C-alpha cells in the first residue's frame, strides 16, 4: 500500500485542506493499491500565491539560463536513476503493460535532452542590426518567462505529459502548478519527490492531484498567466473559452483519430506489424494511436487478414506479466465506454473481424476489453470519427491515393498519422499532403527535437524542442 497523505505545494509537503484520502484502485483487479490526498480550491490558492511570490521575487526567472539548465539536467538524471520504479507505478495505477511503461523511459530521456539542448541554444537575448544602417537605434529582443503556468495533464501517460510541460516551463524561468489526474496520484507523488530532491527555489513548483472541478478553478484563477493542457477536445474547448475570456496564454494538445495509409506497394507484413506500436500502444489509450487503417481495395482483404492474425496473437492480461501486450482500461467507466463503441460498430453495420464487446475470459475482475478489429467501415461511421481510446481498430478501403488522403483528412482531428510504402520518397510526398501535426513514415519513431501538436480540433500550439520551449516565453523588444 502506497500512501501520500500530504500535498507537494511550493516545494514542500504540506497538510491538505481536505484530510480525506482517495483510494487508488488497480485496473487489473480493482483492489486498492494506494491512497492519496487530493487538492481542493484552498490548496490551489496556496500553490498559486506561492508561485506568484516566487515569480515576482525573481530568483528563478532571473537566474542565468545555465543555472536553470543544470537543475533540470539533475532532475532528468534522477528520473533516469528511478526509471524502473516509475514504470512500475504507472503500470500499477494505469494498467499500462510493463513493456510499454519500461520502453517509454528512454523516450523521456530523449524528450528532456531535446529541451535541454534547445535551452542551451535558445536566443534568450539578441541584438538586431537595423536594416537602415543610418538609423541611430538598435533593438534588443529578449525572450522572458510568461509568469505563472498552470500545467494540466491527463491520466493516460502521466510522466511524459508532465515532463513535456514542466521541463520547458521551468527552463524558461516560469513558476508552475502541475495539476495531475487523481488516478495518477502515486506516480505523480513520486514525481514530486524527485522535484523536491532537485532543490528548486521555494514556490517554483507544486504538484496537485485534483478532480475536474478543482482543475477548472485552477485554470480560471486570475493568478495564472498561461495554461498548458493535454486532454480531451471537449475539455480543451472549455479551457480555450476560459483563456479567451481572460486573455491568458494557452497551449492545447487534444484528441486524435489518426489514419494510417497503407499504400498499394507497401510491405503488408511490415505495415501490419507496425500496427502493434502505432495503433495499440498503451492499451489503445493514446491520443496519437493510428486507429483508422486505410487500405487499398486491391489489397484490402490481405490487410484485414493480417490485422486479425496480429490482434489475436496479442496477450491480454495482467500488466505485470512480461508477456502481456494489452492491459486493462484505467477505470470501469472507461471499460464500459470502449465496449459501448464496439457494440456501436456492430450496430452501424461494420464487419466484426475479431474481438467484440465480451470481457476476456478469466479477466472479469478487472477493467479489461477484448482487442477488436472492424472491417467494411465507412469513414462516416461514429467508430471512424470518434476517439474510442481503447484497442479498437477500423479498416477503411480507398480507391486511389487522392481518395486515401481525402479520407485521412475527413476528420475533425489532425494529431498524428502514418504512411507505409516501399518507396520512402513517395511515402514522404503523401505525408506532406495530410493535414495533421505529426506523420510517421514506415513506422519511424517520433523525434523530440521537432514540434509536436495538432491541426484542427487536435489542439493549439506545439510541444518539444525549441518550438515547445518558446511557448513558455514572451517577446520583449528594447530599443536603444
């Protein structure tokens, strides 16, 4: 039993305003594996007052960038040293399969290193030479911290979501209140322990697990200068409305319903194998999952048969079992939501290739669903348009390349996508045509030095690298 009976506010562990602890249930068997304090509005007030005081005092924001980089590099090293524990905690509270939580740890290192490199090379202050050489003035352009940042993250990938926000925000000199989901109270409690060991100035960072009501209180607070949010498009729209009303800076990384285009010349065996990681990572609870598989009519049944074999080969079960590929959904309501979409697909007339709404045999005690593949799907069906957030794939036929691009773009989302072809340059040409923020060619890994984010209803702004760091700064021009 893991217990966090205090909250990490302004760099210290303090008594919560509400002493009642939340039970954290295992998605595997619904047993209680931990208990944790939850933040309420009074705790938010305390964290924001400390954040504002620390920002106004200026110790952190006026520190030389090299000092901030050194402390964040120390944090990254501490996280690396504790990678196995982090992976265990996320599997314990999220139900994420162990292969996924362990494989994600090197990615966290690459993400942090890309931000650290960006900070080292960032143009914190530059002098512009006037275009008119006879001009008596010059401009000094500075990049300064935005202020107090409210970073709000979802439950599905807590460490990655947290570090993608707090590292650049802190590197830029901001003070941060990180609001995490109640389900992640254990892993995020450990994140707070690591931050405590780094030795940041008082008030610079708080980590608050809290419900949606408290989250809205945070983002609506007048002491918040910028909101950085990852989560559902519905919640993102609400946050954007609040930000617009108060003219807060805002960045939003939202939902997706991404398409994988399998071109006629693709190696089908390799493309299908790529679905394991592009479409079914983290039990399917991933915003970047490529869950719409677009296959040419000439090879449609070949793709469908390959996906059937693949999905049926994946072990579903205890996330602690090293052979498990797909674990449980995080909560019973999420389990029922995914099963409801499977029933909907059948009602809409899609062909059920494998899977179905039944709970896997022997796993009835947990939040499990059966990985499912639908064929003969029309892109107008709800299972092709709405984000299921579970291990459910739809296979859609296309006539030619133009049709494939049209179907890929026929979505309110535009977060991720993929293209498979034996001709890499041809795949790249197709990738350029799709209106989405990130595209992988032949299963390539996402690079953390390039910007990440979405088109359309998949968000506003970008994360990672130099672009992601820049979103936590304001421009100031001084004319001399």
